[in-house]
């Protein structure tokens, strides 16, 4: 065991002889200095989830749009432009929705999430060459599913809502 740790009363861990920090041993024992967090780690700690999650979702949707248009026959640059446009539009709408969601009623918020998801998925479905009616029906079904799921999540986690309950428990 490290002599510094012995002097200050630290115990060695059972399996591999490392020093437990709870008894006054320092993390930099042995002359090593602790590692500084990287820029990416520091930036990840500063960016809130209300910004990072819509951006990550928009990037994933843009990649899926590139895949969808590429498999439908659009190659190279046009497929990339479709993906970038999809990522920018859904990212901007997602950031707006997340920014204003605290001022919305629970049902309105769930409807907004369902509308955004349904419209995006329906449009993406149409890129594969499907008919307009089939794409609208698919987007409507997916939007309804997202509405139900988000309504369930919002209602079961009411203690996290910034504005509390909107109705008495007799209605919902």
C-alpha cells in the first residue's frame, strides 16, 4: 500500500490494492496529478438537456432522411440536402416546442409533440415514393401514437411539471 495512504489512515481495497479516498488519501497519490476534463466533457455539462436532446433527435432524423431518400433512388448531393433540410427544420421546431412547453397545458403539449412527430414521419414516408394519401394516413397514425405516449408520460410524471396539475383528479 502507498506510504502516504498508510500515514493518513487510508485502507487498501480488498481486491486490487487501490487506495480508498474516504479516509483522507488523495486522488493524485504517487505523484500523479488528477486529469482535467476535456472540452467536450465541459461543454456537455454546460448544455442543458432541453437543448441537446432536440438537436440529437434532429440529427438522427436527418440521417434517417438521408437513408430513406438514398434507398428510394436519390443519390449523393440531393439526398444529403434532404437530410440537412429535415434536420434543420425539425431541430428548429423541436427547440421551439421544448422552449414553450412549460407554458402549455398537458394535453396541448402532447398534441404538439404528436403533430410534430406525425408530420415529420409522414413527410419522410412520402420520400420513398408512397402516395400522398398513404403518407398522410401513416403520419396521422404515428402522430396519434406519439400523442398517446406523450400524454401518458406527462400525466404519470405530473410532479415534474413546472405549473402543476391543471384539473382535479375527477377528470383525469
